[in-house]
């Protein structure tokens, strides 16, 4: 049997859970691309490539980055802001996880319970989750994979996220800045690797 790939959607109304299809989280020093484990540097380069090629690249920073609750969060927030500004990437925050009913402003924030609405409205083709708690990113990424054609990147402080098309674990501000440096290099060289 061919291994399951966590590929770009839309995969349908109820996509299977990646973990149930045999996708495992990367170990330390690794990342995951389409459900396959790769070296971390490969994942960082591919994340940069996807963002550099995107028409509407967007970062969705969550509460772990948005709220300056410790020095590491402030450092990561500064790194995210720097990469977004220097690489021309949009930012749409996910400040909390409360459902936004009956209506959300998809240009101002993303609703973790209906992320597809923000992606459709803004025509986002590549998104990057950073600072979102695992259980909420899992839910949002699965909804995105099920109903949109958006390529998803999850930068995780812990073990990674198997529902993303690409995930990098053990996040630091240096890894965020490295993605930005790779994007700038690809755009500057215009080969885009």
C-alpha cells in the first residue's frame, strides 16, 4: 500500500486524520513534508520556497506569539514581524480561540473553527501557523485541508503537527528568521531554487 500523503486539498468534507493514516510526527532535528520525515533544513528550505512562490502568502500568528507572556514569545513575535515585513507576507492574527459568531471579519482575524472562510475570502494559497496551541492548529489544519487548496505550514514549539502539509518542530526565533533569509535569497536570486 502506498503511504498516505498530507497533500494540498481540497480533500473532501471529512478528510481522514493524518495520524490514523500512518503519518507520524518528526523526531528531533527533523521536519515533515507531505507526511514524510525529512531533515529540518530541507523543511525550512521548502517552507521558504512555498512562501516565495505564493501569490498570497499569509502568516496566522496565534496566542503563543501574539501575547508577550514571556521573553521567548516576544522574541518570536519580533522574528515573525520581521519576516513578514521584509518578505512581503500578510499577517492575519488568531488572537484567541473563541468562536466568532454570527460573523467574522476575514480580513481582520481568522476563526479557528472556520479557517476556510478567511482563506477563501483572502484567496490565500500558502499559510503559515505559528504560536497556535496544538489541538487548535490540528482542527484548523484539517478543515483547511478538507475544503481549500491552501498549502499549510505549521511551526510548532513542541513535536510538530501531522495535519500540516509541512511542519517544523522545536521552534525558535532563529528558525523563523532562517525561513525569512531563505525567502529573500530565493527572491534575490530569482531562480527560486
